[in-house]
C-alpha cells in the first residue's frame, strides 16, 4: 500500500478542507511530519487509519469524536484517501457519525463509506472494511504493528506473545488451511468426546436409579467411577440379596405364629390387670368410706333428737302406714327375684359365649389373614393397573415427543429457508441499490434535461417578447423618423421664404444673385424651426438606438436559442413536445425509484429479523437436544416399567394360587358375622353382669328394709310408750331445746352418704369375685408374665414382624433395582470402552496438532510452520538490528519453557554480545526496544514481500519513538531508514527530534491557530 492523496474536512483540528498530495514528494519518499505538540500531526495518521480500517491509529482515540471542535454543525466531517496497491489505484471516503448540514439546518448524520475499486463501488461499511482487509491482506491490528506504528503501541509486535503473533502471521503467510486442519481435529475430538460424555452420563444416570445399598466398597467404587468394578460388585450384591430375601421370608412365617399367641395372652392379661387395678382403687378408697361411716353415725346421733320427735309425732301414722310399706317391700322383693332369675338364665348363655371369645378371635384372625391375601391381590392389581397407565402415559409422551421433534425439525427447516431468503435478500439489496443508483443517475439526467428545456422555454419566451418589443421600437422609430423627414422637408421649403423675407430692394439674391425678385418665396405657416428639428433629431436618434438595442437583444436571444438547439439537438418548434416527453420519462423513473425503494424497504425489514431468526434457530437446536434427552429418559422409564410389571404379575399369580379355593365374598361375610358376634358378646356380658349386680344390691336393700319394717311393727307399741321418754331424754342428752332443728344437717345428705357406703361395699364384693375367676383363665396360659413384660414381648414381636416386612420389601426393591441397573450398565459400559479407545487415539493426534502436547513442546502444526517463516523474519530483522546497535544485539526465537498451557513457539529473546547472555526482549531499554521493534517491523516487511503471498508493503509510518535514542543510535536508525528509502519505500515519521528536521528535507509542516490547524507539504 502506497499513499497518493489524503483529504480531510472538519477532521480533528483541521477545520478547513485540507489536501495532502503525496506525489509532491516525487522521489523523496522519506518525509517528516513536524509541528507543535497538539497541532494535529498524529491526526494525519489517524485519518489514513480511519479511511482504511474505520478506526484511528491509536487505541486512545474514538472514531465518533473525529469532528473538529473548530467546525460548526453545518460543516461536514469526512476523510478521503487515494492509495495504490500493486500498481492499481483505489479510493476510499468515510463520514463518521456526527451532527452535520441538512436541507433545513443541522441534522444527525450516520456513518457512511464509499470505496471505489475501478468501476466497482461499495457503500456498505462492513463490506468495504472486509474488501480493504482482503486487498491489503492485513487487518487493523496487524496494520498497526507492521505498517503504522502509533504512540504507545510501537513495541507490541516485538513483545507480543505467540498467540498474537500467530494471528498476525496467519493472514500474511496463508496458514489458514493448517489451522482449519487443526480445528477439524478439535471438532472430531469434541464430537467423540460428546459421545464419551454421553456414555458416561448414561452410566451415571443408571447409577441414579440404584437404591442406597450401604455398601462401603460399592460407594468407594462409585466415587472413583470404576464402572468395571461397580458391575462386578453389583453382580455379587445381586446374589447376596437373593439369599437374604429367602431367609427373611422364612423368619416372617415363624414370627407370625409367635405374635398370635402373645396377642391372646395379652388380651386376657389385660382383663386381669384391669380387675387388679379396680381392686387397688377400691382399697385406696377404704379409709375414705370408713370415715364416711363414722360421719354417718355422728349424723345419726345429731338427728336422734329429731327422730325422737318425729317418732313421737308420727308414731300413730307410722303404725297405720307401716303395714302398707311392708306389703310394698314384699312385692318389690318378689319382683326383683324374678328379674334376677330371668337375667341369670340369659347370662348363662352369654357367659358361655364369653369364654369362647379367645377361640372366636383366633378364627377371626385367620379369616383376616386370608382376607389380607385378597387385599394384597387387589393392591397388586392396582399397581399393575398403575404401571399399565404409566406405560400408556409414557408411550403417549413418547409419541408426543416424536411429534414435537418432527415439528422442531420442520421449524428448523423453515428457519433455514428463511435465513436463506435473508441471505438472498442481502444480495437483492445490493442489486436494488445498484439499480437505484442507476435510476437516480437517470433521474438526475432527466432533471438536467428538464432544466435545460425549461431554460430554453424561458429563453424562447424572452425571444418572442423581445421580438414584440423590437417591432414596437421599430414602429416608434419609423414614426419619429417620418415626422423628422417631413419636418426637414418643411424646414427646407421654408428656408427660401425666410431668405426672401430678409431680402431688400436692389439686394442680390443669396441664392441666384439676381437683383430682380419677381416672385419671392412665401413663408409657410407652422413650419418647424431649426430648434424644432434638433429636438426631433434627438428623438429619432433615441428611437433608433432603442430599436437597435431591441434588434440586438432579439439577435442575441436568437443566437442563444440556436446554441441550445444545437446543444440539446431539438428545434424550438418541438420544445413543448420535448417538455411533455421529459415529464413522462421523469414520472416513469420516479415510479421505478419508488418501486425499488419499496422493494428495498421490504428486503431491509426482512434482514432486520436476521438476528431474531438466528436466535430462534439456536433455541430450536437447544430444544431439540432437550427433547432427545427426554426421549432417552422416557425409553428408559418405559423399559423399567415393563420389568416392574412382569415382576408384579408373577407375584399376583403366586398369591392367587394360595387362595384359589376361597371365596373373597364368603370370607368377608364370615368375618363380618364373627366380628359382630364377638362385639355383641363383649357388649352383653358386662352389661348383664352389671344388671345382676345392681338387682342383687337392690334385693339386699329390700330385704334389709323388710326386716326393719317387721321389727318396727313389733316395737311400735314400745316406741310409742318410750317415744316421749326418749324424746325428752334425747333433748336432755343433746342439751337442746325445742328449736334444735335449726342446727341439724339435711337428711338427704345423710341418706346419700349411706347409699355411697352401701354401693362401695357391694362393689368390693363383686370385684373380688370376678378377679378370682380371671386368675383361673390367665393361669391356663402356663408361663406367668406380668402385663408390662407381656406388653413388651408383644410390641417386640410386632416390631420384629414389621422390621422383617420392611427388610423384605427393602431387599426386594433393591434386588429389582440392582438387576435393572446391572443390565443397563453392562451394555453401556461395553459401548463406552470402544468409544474411549477411539477417543484416546484421536485426542493424542489433536493435542499434538494443536500444540497441547508436551511431546512437541506445546508447539502446534501451524506455529511450527510459522516458526520457519519467523526464523526468516528474525534473520532479516537482525541484519538491520546489528547495523543499528553496532552488532551488540541479535534477536532469536525463544526456546525457554513458559508457564501454563498457552500458545508457545513465537516468543522472542535477545542475545547480548556484550554480556554473552540471552534475555527477554522485554528487558530492553526504551531506545533499544525502539530499534528492535523497528528492525522487526522492517524484517517482517522484507520477508512478506519475498514470499509470494500477495502482500506488498511499500509504506511505513512511525509515530514518535526516536526521542528515546541517543545521537549514535539516532544516526544508525536514520541510516537504516535512508537505505529503505533508497529502495523505493515511503516512510513517514512523526517526531520532535530537531536533528531529524535537518536530516530529512521533505516535510509535512503542521501549524495551528485559534481557528484550527493547517498542513502543507514542503519539499
């Protein structure tokens, strides 16, 4: 690339339109850009970098801030750059985002580009950037490192790591095909790795279905993911679970028999304990009732006086009613005895049934066990139905999943077609824009033609108007000229009369000289005078001049019309037709432009959806992956359900055989009848017994009452005699008067206490009787166990039975899960071993190719090839570095091992002949780094041109760096640059070093003022 012309307008500090024509340097291709700090020297390089790459020369600048602060909103910021590559000229023009001039004032202007390659014009920024990068064969970052070396970034090529150098050299030396080979290996490894990972996921997923086995060895194997050992261990655990299941089944049978015996013993023991508890409770109340008995006696003494009085007052009445009471008591005793006899008759049968309760309960338990089998059958049937339902649901989900996958595939195809349409739309947009450009050119041509025709029409109107004006002026002139002629004639005729009027007698005639005047000429009335003729002559002259001017204008307009007729190739007579024709053509072109704009807008709307469509395509791919994983899960679940169903069906068949001869309904009916019978007996026995007890207590009360009444009848007479005496004695003994009743307790309270005492005594008697009977029943079980011990044994028996059941179910579940997982893992593991063998082989090849193997020092295929080129670059750079450092330094490719697994093989070291040591280029001083960087950039340029890679670098721009050099180093650098200049390479330098100003005559001089900067070329 070689610059030809750079144009800047309102760019950076350059407000005015500035043109730098590099052809003015002629053969002086080494030039210096000089000027005060901040004047805009680097801006010149910014403009070149922006024109070529849409970016400034340094990272500290922003392309959208290029517009000059000195410019107004009505100034347009732009850069135009003409350059040469391989002998062919190219033109690029860029306009950044800005507020710029509009038809009605300032407006926002978007960034734009115009790149001209011969007759091909590109106006899209992205396409123009790509075409320039392809043309120069280096991108923006590479351009900054080997062509334009800006402030602060001069050493990046020198000190950049292998990865950055690899990117720079790839485009230069065309090693993309090697990189593509490496990427293809990566891709194949990644694809195979996905298969391996998928296989591992399947193995891990199969372990997820494994129950907790509490096997430490298996747990350790799972943690280490030793699937071969896991499979062996699972096989061993499978056999072990089979043996344990059989053993527990036998223990369950024994434990069931033991539990039944303990339950019966426990029930009878419970009855005995209840009676013992009741006796204990009665004993606890004995003291209370003894006190109550004493209290009753106290009450009796207290009321003795009252009784004596009542006895005295009521003795006669009592004697009359006592006989009636005696009769009632006798009748009550007889009725009570009859009831006791009737209830005892029923109680005999109930008591017999009560004694048969243990046998009935055993029968009931046996029937319930048979019913439990039917319940197990029902439960198994429900589980089978549930598995069938799950199977159907899984199948339905699987079918829906397949349909959804088909829909995703269909949507993916539709989106692919849409993306293809959008890609085609980009092409169509370019074509339509080209058509629009052509139509707009035609439209401009028509507008120009229309303007010319309108101009000719206006000229023709002026011509016709001028002709009319000329005719008017001609008429005026002829009229005035005729009047002047006639006035002249009259004046001439009147001259003789004037002369005759002045002649005297005998005076010679001034005309003929005669002295005789026989017929002197008469004077003409109203003849013009000489003054009148002069006035008329002035009017004629003015009219003639006006006529001449009008005629000249007609001639001028006629000549202009003739020129336009020749220029436009039309006759004035056909002007109207041509105007109509051009209007029609304009309308046609306008219609075409409108149609093209509509098409362009529709296509642009379509392209605006490209990102959304691509996002949908990505989402569909993710969805498809998710659906495939779900499909695999459903298929696994379906297989597991199938195996579970077979197992349940086998269990159902075994249980069905055990109750083949029984009828479920009949068993339910028997259990119901027996349960009702047991409940009825348990209800009636204590009820009848309680009724008998109550009646016996009532009978005892009646008998006591009868005896009392009989005695009262015998003693009534005595009491009547003694009543008064007794009453008086009681009063005397109690030391009470006739008002003693106010101090006595109510009689009902005393009676209530007596009833409680009587009831207590009867309950003690009955309870002790029932207790003796229950002792006999409990003794029939042989071994004497207390209630708590028996309860503990029963609970322990239940616990053991429940534990055995849970262990059986747990082991059966584990056994089933182990069998399923084991089958799945064996198949998956064998497939995985084949994949791992293939993956290991391909991984090694890929690691070697991509520089990840320590066998090759982490050097990739591409970097190996680039290293060969790099050696040539370093060799060329050392020729210049040796010259600039007086043979002190030589660059060499680093062979030191670096940390990490990153890119290696393209780092640089420097060999110092003064010390004989090799060290990193990063240890060089500022001036030494500048010289090394310059030498490397020049060496790269030399090698690139030697290689037939289509890259030619004819230009080098250097922004600062020379200030770090001492005088000797500066002389060496200038000598090196001078040699390059002698070979025809253009070199531009920005520097403040005064010696460079005297050594390099060709300058771009930059000055600045309060109104902006200016730049001019000085040769």
